[in-house]
C-alpha cells in the first residue's frame, strides 16, 4: 500500500472526489427541481421540441396547472423517475436524437387526476350528458381512455407534430389544435367500448332531456319514415348508425334495404309487426295499396324480401309465403300425385298446401278463408255444396 508525497492515501482521494460529485449532483438536482416546480411550463418550453406541447397546454383548460402537477408521480419514486426522464430528454435535445412525435412512456395515472377531480359528478356540460364516472372507474376504465386530449389535444397520436415544424408553433397554432371538437371525448370510442362490453347504446342511456326532431313527431311518421330515409339516410345515420363496434358508413351507393337489415336499431323495430298490418282488411287490400301507388313496393321489401341470405332477417314472412309463383304450363304433369287435366281445387289440396296461401289468390265459395275480392278461379264450375267430395 503506497502513500503519495503529501501523505494522502489514493483511496481516500478517490472517495473524497466521489463524495464531492455526489454532493454537486444532489444540489444540482434539488436546485433544478425547485426551478422546474416553480416555473415548469417555461422551463419545459426552453427545449424547442416541447413547443407543440407548450402551446397546446397554454390553450387548454389545464393552463393553470404546471407540467409537474400531472407529469410527476408522488414520493421518492416519482422524483427519481423525473430525474431520469430529464436526463434522457436533455441528452436527446443536445444530441438531436429525439424521435418525433414525442410520446409518454407512461400514461397519466388516475390518481393524478383525482388530485383535483372527483368521479362523483354524474353529468357533464352542457348538463344533459349522463356520465357516471364512478361506474367507469369501477370497471377499470381509466381517465385517459376518454380524456387523453384534454391537455394537449392528442397532437402526437393525430400526427400533428410530424406535419407542423417546431419553429411554426405559436399561440394561434395551439388554439387551432385545441379546438373543442378535437379535445372532447370521441363518441366513436364511447360507443365502441359500450358495444364490446355489452353496455346499453340507447340514446337515453347517456343523453337526458332529449328532444326528437320535429318531423319525428309528425302524424304517421312511424309508418312513413322510410320515405324520409330514402332522401336523408345520412341524417338518420348520424344518430342511429351507432349499432355496432363502429358507426355505419353511408354514401350515395348505400342501399336502403341493406342498411335497414344491417342496422340493429332499424331491425329491432322491423321485427315487430306494425299495427297497420293487422286484421283481414290489410290482407285483402295491401296488394291494391301497392298496385295503385299508395305505397312503394320497395318499402315492403325492406322487411319481406328474404332472398338476400347474407343479411339478417326482419321476418320469416316473404311475398312468396302468401303469393307463390304462378303455376307453370303443364304443372299438373309433374305434380305428385299426378293431377288429371280438368280437376278443380278441392279440400284434399289443403292436405299439403296452405289454405291461406291458395285462397289468398283463389276464391272458393263456402270457405271462411276466402276473400270476396280475390280473383275467382277462371275454370271454376263446381257448386259450393260439392266441395269435399
């Protein structure tokens, strides 16, 4: 073990240097930390890579909060993480090795939000939006799942920092990128989450004091709204298109029939038989209603056309259920059992065929299922008393 000329041991000298460096580092961190805490937004904006975050924060509802109020965790662990992040960011800034866009490695924890906010609030601005925050928290829906844009407008996720040069950021740019439509929770995310978690997506589940459009309250709207849908399908889709994991897309090529089958909101009503379809009068007269322009046949096909097998069924009743195809020429030759020419309709036909189906077109005197305005069988010559022989 050697001693230098002044009598100092080398190991002791190294230990002293180490202690001095530790002390200087500690004092630097403390003074830097105090400066950041007192003036965090201005300190952070001294790096030109932070200009987008600074100007969006300045235009946000959180501009009275400092950066560290949200971006520093509690306790010693939070201080150590901040020191590590500062070192990493400083190195990237000096060496120009930062990666655009800047992203957080760790998202903001809910407990940071709860320093100022309470989840007990049941309604949000403008007062008719029902959002039970506590239920969302209980189901482990994090604050940032809905409110990630509240401080910086999600500029990194939206790719804005890639498009706008750092030198071009100013107060006006910050205001532009923090427009209300960009900051509010995305309705598509809400509806998608509700759909996946099997939570109600009915309008009344989230919206209180709703008022329907005037034309929804007009007399006969329930039975005539299809006419409106043909002209204003995009408007209908604005409210009623949220029936799946994503909002339905409507364009000029969208078929009304296909849309109404794919839309669960439409299908839920179309599967319920409307009042206008009840009774024997409807059965006897609905054909004339279509024939003479009282209703468009396309409207009937919205529910009753079951030929398109890749779409959900609104009903098992199709036109062919009651109106089978016309008998082809020489149909009796292929009938089992074979039917001799000249044989008329009789009760034995109904052993296989539906009486309602046959008699919706053919008139059979003496039968309660016959309709007096149905077409009479052209070669009918049998008297009523002879049926069933």
